C-alpha cells in the first residue's frame, strides 16, 4: 500500500470479485431458468472460453495503449454483457444466444487482477525495489486473488439463499461497473507508459520458459477444477452436498494464508528452488485425496493441500515477471490468469464425468496427475532473470499519454 496508497488495493480487490462470482452465478442462473444442467454447463463453458481467449488480448492492448482506456472500455462492456446475460436467461432464450452472450461477457472481463499486479510491480521497479519487496508485492496480490476466489462463490450462495441467482450476477455487474471504472481512472494508471510501436520481431521475443510457465499455470487451474469435481462428488456420496462449497472455501483460506506468508521467505532462496519445493509439495499433499472417504478427513486433507497452492502460483508469477519484456508484462500476467480459468474449466468438465462414472477418486487422480506434470516442468525449466527487470523500471513514466519512441 506504500506504493499505491490504501485505496487502490481495496478497489482492485472489489473489482476482482465479479470474476469469482460470475462463473458459479451463471451456472446456477441458467440451470434454474432452463431446467437443464447440460445447458448451464454449455453456457458456463462459453463464459470460461471467452475469458480464456479475451484475457490475453486485453492484456496486450493494455501494454500497447495503456491500462486506463482498455480497462474502462472492458469494464463498461462487461457490465452490459453480464446484465444482458441475466435478462436473456430470465427470458428463457435458446442455448445458442445465451452462449454467445456468455462469450462476450467472458471475453470482456477487464482483468483487474493481472492489471493490478502489473501496475504495482512496475511502480515497485521504478522505485528501485529489491527482490524481497517484489516478492512481497506478488504475495499480497496472490493473497487478494485467493480471497476473492473464496469470497466470490460465498456471495453467490448468499444471494441465491435470500433472493435469486440473477441477483448475484446483477450485483457483480454493478460492483464491476463502479470498481472497474475507479480502478481505470485511479492516478496510478497514468504512471504506466504504453509502448505502442514495437516491431514484430520484438513482439515475439519470448523464451520457451515463458510458455512453460503458462502451461504450469494451466495445470494449476486443472488442479482447482479436478479438486472441485472430486469434492462435490464425495460430499454428494456422503449425503452432505451443502458442504462442498465450505470444503473448497477452507482450502482457499489456507492457500491465502500460505500466500501471504511467502513474503517472509528469505530472498536468498531462489525462485527456481521455491517453485520446485512448491510443486513437490503439491504432489505429496495431493496423494491422500485418493484415500479420503469421510467428511472431516476431507477437510483436513484439502486444508493441508491448500498450503502448496498459493506458493506455486506466486512463484510462477514471479518467474514470469523476470522472464518477459516490460512491454508484454500485462499480456503475460493475463495469460497466466486465463490459463487458470481454461485449465479449471477443462478439468472440471473431464473430472466431473470421471467422478460420475468411477467415483470421487477418479477426479482426485486428475489432481495428482496435474501436480506431477507441474513438478516435472519445475525441474525441466531453468529460470533465468535478464534485462527485463531493468526494462520494467524504465517502462514507467509520469507521462502515460506520450508513446515511447523506442517502444512498440
């Protein structure tokens, strides 16, 4: 908060909540209005697909044109699209128009989490921050993400309990319209200089490490999706389906606590070492899921597993921040968040079918498989920090409206 002031973290936190609310809210709304879980799944999948594709495009636009106009335009479009989705569902339109509106709603999510992370990192580098402060920034941003992913579905559940799924989505649209606009117009947005005139050669200069990190984040999303499917299936088998959200929330709370504690890790511990430790913990701590058959042991296992989630995500963000050129930082951060969404959606669809046909352990096996692949990547990739760290610091100016003469 010393970098941005107290208002921006609060606004960015509230602006992230709609993302965490819309996926579940859409599923519940369409399921109720259409009477079909299959239709709800298709529309929810369209929402996730739109975000997976649209997130990196918005990040790229922010790198090239600055965050202010991009976030403001996406915010207003998304608020309108979500409201249109609610009205279309209540009017019981056919599946195709619902899915098309959902694609627009997903693609226009303004990516406030990645934008906030990019903005704060750039400000930190501009002030000559050392690696420890950068780690603190990443831990704080990661904790905000984790808390929103826990609180968002809880708010949807509350809205459904007291009113209707439509109320949850309308609240999300209103919250985004206010907080997204505030985030876009915050004075810190003007401190980032757009780099709009890069050559195509410069644009594509990414190492294989960057793509491996994106794959690793998609695998993290797959772990989320498969965990959600397995937890839902097991609680239903136990006759306690209402506990599924609470179990998943408990895992998220522990992950958030672990993420915040990452700021205390000594700077002498290299990011590559942290990544290998985190992915190793993911493998070891996910194996007990195969043997859980009762509710309270499930709580214990997923809470312990949550200890490894946020450290893995935060470390991937840190490695990416060091590996990409300054002019592609927002795009790269958006790719990571889109990877989580895409991986979660695909794994949820696959694991849900596996759990239905073969029981909860089949879904939990997907969790373990994704963890093993992530661990393999952490050992195969040799992270390195290059000139980009300095470039990030130089890519911040007080004159955001003037494009860089050497940028893209």
